[in-house]
C-alpha cells in the first residue's frame, strides 16, 4: 500500500517571492549590460531630455514619472540580477489612452521604450539594455468584468496573476495558468512571454485561453482585438502576434481570458523515484490511469529539491538522497472519484516498482507545502550567486541526458550545482548551473554546446521563458532563416523605427 505517512507531520514554512532575497547582491552591484556585453552598440535613438520629461509629466502627472536614480534602479535590474540597464525614466500609465500618447510621442521623437510588467522574466527582456525608457504597467490593474456563465475575464494588463486568481475564484473560476512568479508577474507579461507554467499540461497554452487582447502599436495606434468570443474566424488572428512577442510588436493593455471552473477536488502526490526511466514509466502510467484529472506532472532531481529544502527551510517529504522526485496533481469535480483513481494509480506504480516512497495531500495547506518545494527551486538556486539558466524543450526520451552530460563537461570548473527540474508533461526541462559569480570561461564551456546539443535532438532553445535579451544570438538554433526573415518583416511593419524593446528577440542591430 502506498505510504503517505510523511506529510502528516510536515509543517513547512511558507515563503513569499516578493520578500525573498535572491542573493546578497544589490541592484547597484550588478554589472551594467552595456559593460558586460561590450560588443553591443546602442541604436540611433534620441537621449531623454528635460523637455521629454516635461511632456510625460503633462500627460501622467509628476508622481507617475520616476526620474530619481534610487526610484528607477529596481526597474533597471532583472529578477535574477544578471542584467542591468541604465534607464533614467520610468513611466507609469493607468489607461490605454495614456500608453497610446506615450508611444506616439516616443515614436515621433525616436525614444526607445522597454515595456515592463512584474519584472520576473528570466531572459533579460523586461529591463533596458542601454537607456530605454521603462513603461511599467504596474498601475494598469483594473479587473473590467468577469462573466460567470461564459467564464470570461476581461482585465487590464498590469493585474498581478495571483490577484486575478483570487478574484475569479469568487465566481467559482480559476486562471488557466499558474507559475511560481504568480505573486509578482502581470497578466500582460504572461501574455507577452506566452508563459507556460505548471498547468499547461491540463489547460493548454495561452494561445488557446487568451480570447482577445487590446494592444498599442509603436506609433500609438490602439489595436482592438479584445474579442470575448470562443469562436471568431474573421480574418487573420492578429491577437497571436502579441502572444510571446515580448513587447517588441506592441504594448498589451487589456486581455480577455477564458477561465475554467475551479476544481472541487484537488490532490497532490509527492513521490520518490530511483531512476529517470521510472519517471518516464510513471508518466505513461499517470496518463493512462488518471486521464482527464491529471493537472500537473512536475519533476525535480535531488540537487534541485534539496536547494529548496535547505534555502527555504522546508520539510523534505521524501528521503533526502532521493535521486528524482515527482509532484503529481489531480483536479476534478468529484473527490471520491478522483481519490479512487489516484489510489489505483499509486498502488500500481508502487507494485510495478516505479516509485519507492512518497506522500499524499488533499488539504489546501498541505498541498501548498508540497507546491512550495517545487515552486521555490528557482529562487533557491539563485542564492548560490549566478545562475546559468536553460529552459529547453526536448523529446521526452532525451529529457534528462543533458544534465549528466553537462556535469561531466564542467568537472574541474568552479560551478556549484548542475541540476534539472521542470515540466516533464510538456517535455520542458529547466537546466540550471550555479556558480559563485558570473564567469566568462564557464559560460563558454556551457554555450553554445547546450544549444547545439538541443538543436541536434530537435528540441527548442527556449521552451517557455522566451528569447528576451539573453537568447537573441541562439534563436537560429530553433528558427529557420526564412522564419527569422518573416519575423523581421513583421517587426518592420509594426514598429518601423524599432523603438519597442530594442536588442530583444530579433538577432542583429535594432534599426
Ligand atoms: C520564480 C519564478 C518562476 C517562474 N516560473 C515560470 C514558469 O513556470 N513558466 C514560465 O513561462 N515562466 C516562468 N517564469 C518567468 C516569468 O515569470 C514569466 O515569463 C512571466 O510571464 C513574466 O511576467 P512579468 O509580468 O513579470 O513580465 P516582465 O518580466 O516584466 O516582462 C517579460 C517580457 O514581456 C514584456 N512585457 C511585459 N509586459 C508587457 C505588456 N503589457 N505589453 C508588452 N510587453 C510586455 C517585457 O518587455 C519583457 O520582454 C518564472 C519566473 C520566476 C521568477
């Protein structure tokens, strides 16, 4: 019989992304991007002057135009503290009309702009590279409507994902996406990065659940594609241009999202396994036994799990030397039915020798304790100093090979951890290598090798985090020359002066 003894005594401490210090590195300690990447040339944009500031103050009021260096600094540095821009101004519009007026003016004056949501992006896309003006959506946080019957939420782009989750829950609904950064990330940022997260397996990608968007083009034109309809085949599906284009084609200002009903019964199993073969066998079994109630299938190796356990001081629900752990979540409408299915699955997985140990939770606080372990890995790893992060999609049979290959390759270097975790159900591995600080030689050992290896196995060099600033040089490993050319043509049509998020997504000079 499956053992679920451990959780009964587990009382993990809760952690909060906002108050969590990723490391002792302060924003001002982070090397300027233009220094670290010294080959990069600033585009031929105007520099911001007092005249420009006066204009922005005239449309937004003084309090929503930040120019004091101390106020601006946190908007210049990414969440991982790996890139740092030198912007001198942050603009905080509240309405679409204000975004439109800002962009029209910036376009006319050739001022570069970096759109920013919650600034939790992991590829350096959300902060300036040089002195681009930061356009923050932090004050665009209004929920416009929630239709209980259709399940459609309409809101402004700056709403924080976790707040939306709470708001739609009042109507018996849930957000179709969830991720570890939910306490800080904005829905506009999620849409702009086409964020995946921990429930993509069940609810699909945002390309399906975002019904409509409103966005402002570089010249200030408002593009209203804010359909709330499930079916709308009237010409080109323009909303998709804004999904995953990371602020390079327009600023998303509003969104309409299809929210599924909130499940009545949620169960989580946290399991210990000996080998990656058993992870795959358990995945196959979970898909056939759990079917429609399977909502997450998350994986972590020993170093990833132990980083969260030790850094966040959480209780480990499996033996501490467990090579691989799985967090499997089911959600459905009938607890008896779901528990019976889960129980059968766990018994079969135990009898077949796939799983050795584990724990089961159905009470919300206990479920949260288990999810904290998985969701806390990203921030725990950054406590080591510098994290080389790779977010790759791979055919499932090669999912973990690269972690072992990389460990071998990095022997004798000053790396601290080389570990893997991620969304097995989506074939998405987060390969993380930590070191005390940024080290160019270590980087050269990892890259381009990791991308070449991924490309050779027909994987993607960015499964869900996007291209941002850091991956522009490797996008060709996953996109053909023709596809890249078409992307550049679309960019040229939508933003001919290249003012929107330059140096991001597209390889080459901004304009
Ligand atoms: C702990 C942690 C866990 C994470 N887990 C996941 C995960 O499971 N899955 C996943 O996909 N990602 C994950 N991420 C990455 C990140 O949270 C997502 O990419 C998220 O969608 C970014 O949202 P944001 O509001 O913070 O956007 P930002 O970081 O502010 O911006 C991201 C990009 O979108 C652009 N942008 C932001 N808002 C707008 C807008 N309104 N209009 C146009 N462009 C805009 C920015 O210019 C930038 O290029 C995680 C990050 C952390 C720190």
